[in-house]
C-alpha cells in the first residue's frame, strides 16, 4: 500500500490522508433509533434498527441515508461496521447528518451475498420501501433540511438507491419525501436500466472497470439512456467490487451471482480508486447541496 500511495498523484494522496484525519476528528455520537419502513409483514409495518449520527449543526442541515450491501451493516462482533462509521464521520465534518439502516435482521436474515438473485429472502421491493420510509423519517426531523435529503448505497444498497430514485416506479412517484441527490457505489444496474431509469434527482455512480460481480457496462447503459435529472458515472481502471474497502483483493467462491456464475468474484480495495471516489463524492455533494 505504501508504494501505491507514493505513486498516487499528489492531490489524491492529500485527499487520502485528510480523509483519515477527518475520521479521527469528525465523529459525533452514534444514537440508536427505530425507523418505520413502508414495507409490511402480515399487515404490520417493518421497523428497522437505525444508527443516527448528528452533524451537530444549529440550523436544519442536509441528511444522508446510508444503505448497506448484501453483507449487512454489522462487523464480526455485531457492531456497526467501520465503513459506515468512517463515512458518517466524514459527512458530519461537512455538516451533513447521517442515518444508517438495517434491512436484514428485522426479517431474520444476516446476509444475502450467498443467496442467488431471484431467490433472496429480502428483495429490492423490500429495500426500496425501507429507503422511502427512511426518507420520510428524515424529512420529519426538525434538525433536517427536507429539501436536502440524500441516499448513498453500496452494491445491493446501491441497487436500492437506483430503485428508490427511479420515477418509473409508482411508489417513488407517490412518496412525499424524495432525495435531492443519490450516490451508488458499484450497484447492480441491469434491472433499473431495463425498467427505464428516470432519475428523480442527480445521481452519481462509482464503479470499478474490472468489477466482475456487478459489472460496469449496465451502469454505463443506464447513464446513457436515463431521463429526468442528470446521471454521472465514474469508472476506475483495474478496480474490483469493494474498491473503497481496506481489505486486499481476493476471490470469493461462495457468491453464486456475478459475471461468471459459479466461478467466484473478485472483491477488495484499490487505494487510488478509493481516494478518487472520495474526491468525486465530496465534489458531488458540495456542488448539489452548496455546502
């Protein structure tokens, strides 16, 4: 990693170091909350465990909903994983509140990664309704600016971002709380591209060119064919799924989906792509929310 950082352009190296400093200094207290989904089980609304990170601002501030991937939000010790705490700290430092929600444990699931597409116990309809309910929860808070709500998700959560921001869906059309921007890290784009993606708000897609779990090409097609608000896509050469993570690249053989079903998928971080995506995210938020 040290040699990668030395070879990184100076602007990206600075962003990488500053991101680490923000993580150490920008964190606010984590508060456990309950968020009501628009989804129902046997007639009763699903209640999602949530984690609230206040930006500590005096005036109503923008808020970002973070949506987990197929592995859920918890680490091996049952605590909120570092990925969410790190990004919450960075966003708090920018004056943005953060809400993280858990779509799996209320439905008796721990992960979806090893379940085949089309047979997953928690569907994108479930997750879309979770996201729309969470946006309504955010819009109802007095410390949140309801005109500046955002969604950001990774992988399966990135697909949820697309599903919950596509005006081609009637539930999205009918939702009283809509995002004013959306961000998707390496989402599966094929379903929403086939449905016809009409962006309710500006969308930023960040994906590795070498991703063999959720490939980049369907996302390029979605961006080219999308209507409504602007869709921006950033691709990173040689980067795989989870390029913004800290673990080295490995092949997962327990994943039944991907470009080559049954042959496994590459997963792991790439420091250059992680740093570049952090810059792209910050620029996108500052430009759209006037931070």
